């Protein structure tokens, strides 16, 4: 039975749109790059190809769209080193090895541009509105990040760094056996397990960790050392020659929210809001950095400051999320013009052709 993994390679973050597409597509030997405007059927093509290949028994990885909860931006077939990606903005992907590895599929070839020209002014206006709305959302996310940093500073002032280092060292001792065989040609992977979307925070923790033997669920407040500990564990795995999957925070890509060491079938993940995870498996183990490393009195001493910061942060995050929803609504209007101008029957035939080409790689 095939396995389907779901994650993001791009995110709406406090740094603007943050792309991990180069990392996600690294190592592919066959890559179809889809071009064409909104509503040209890129996501539908990706989903159709992925589902068909999964039915044929291939393991599939779907790359989801952070700006549209119902859309896909790509798929990977690891066993065949093949993939398909939406190469249009904001995650522009252009051929690096044209013809040899990369193949451009221009869905604009199946578009009636004469019909679109009749709506030129509306299309230009909607496109510009989408760009402006995203810029507004990113500016608000940036403000929220600065406020969140203030919250981190409060807890950082109360952390015992010696204890935090000791927790990390103890966890490393638990995770890694005294001797472990290095992976052959280990290649670290970077992707987002979730994203801030028009419908709020979404994550694929359950999907990405199912089948793993062990999960260390890290709890704690902002600034309690969760990310630092995960990076330290990942670095230790790398030093042992093991492959590591890194999952940065979708809102703050400089922070780490999950590390998976596949060879050891182990995940270390941040189980706090907005991606709340509670232990519900036999071998789940909670590591509470607040209880282990922080002086609890800080919450009473700074109670009013913490409440004000949390209220402001939630307000800004909701405002930015509303902007994403508005951009999605405008994008849907824009797609409407393109949908009426597309020859989807011809695209259906092209989809079958791509499925056949990728399937033949197995032979």
C-alpha cells in the first residue's frame, strides 16, 4: 500500500513569503515545471497525477499551497526521483537543467487569450489587489513577530541555561544508541509541516509522524529553548552521519518546530499552540521545558505584561489571517476569468501523458 505524505515547501511568514522549494526539489532527476496563470488547472493536474500514481503503488509527497487550503503546489515521487511543481509566483521555479532534468509544461498553451483580453482591466486590477493584500498581511505578520519577541524576552530572563543544556544532553542520550551505523549518502531535508493559511494555522504533524516508533513532544513557553534544543539534536544526528528532516516554524523560519531522524524512527516536535499535540501513542514522551528550565515565578511577576503581549499578538495574527482570506477571495475572482478561457479536455490528455511518462520511469 502506498504512503502519502503532506507538507508545505512555502509559507506566509513574518519574513514575507518564505520558500523552501529549492531544498524540496533537490536531487530530482525528472521535474515537470508547470507555468500558466491562475485557474489554469495546475493544482488539479498535480492532484490527478499524484492520486493515480498512489493507486499504482508509488509513495507520494504532496506539497500544499499555503495561500489556498484546497490547492496543491507540487508532488514528489521519491522512489523515481521525479516531481511536478507549480513554477509560478510567489514560488517561481525555472529550469536549471532544461531538457535533461527539467521540462516546462505551459498550460497557457491551452488558454484562449483572446477571451481574456476582453477582461484586461478587471484582471489587472484584481492581480494588483492580490499583491497589495499579501503585502499588508506580511507587514502585520512582521509586527506580530516583534511582539512575540517581547514575550520570548520575558521567559528568556527566567531560564536556567545550564538546565536547558542538560535537558538537551539527556535527550540526546535517550535518542541515540552508543553505536549507530551512518546512513549511506545522507541528505538533510527542509520543509514546513504546517502554515498560516486563509483558514488559520494548519499542520500535518499526525501524517508526518505516523509510523514513527518514538515521539518526544516538547512543551514550554516562548523563549524556553525548544528550538535551540531541536537544532542541537539535529546537529548531533548529522555528526553521526544520519539523515535529518528539519521542519522550521512556518511563522518564524529561523526557529525550529520539528526534527525527524528517520533511521532511528524518532521525532522531536514542538507540541504547543498553534500546533497543539498531546501524547496519544504508547511511546510518546513529553519534555516540558518550562517545568524543567524556567523559574515559574516569572509568570506572576510579569503577568500583566504577558497578558498585554498575548492579546496584541493574537489580534495581529487574526488581522493578518483575515488579509490572507481576502487575498484568497480576490484570487478566486481572478481565477474565474481564466477558467472560462481554458481547454480542460486538452489539459486532461496532457495529464494522462505525464502520468504515463512518470510511470514508465519505474521500468
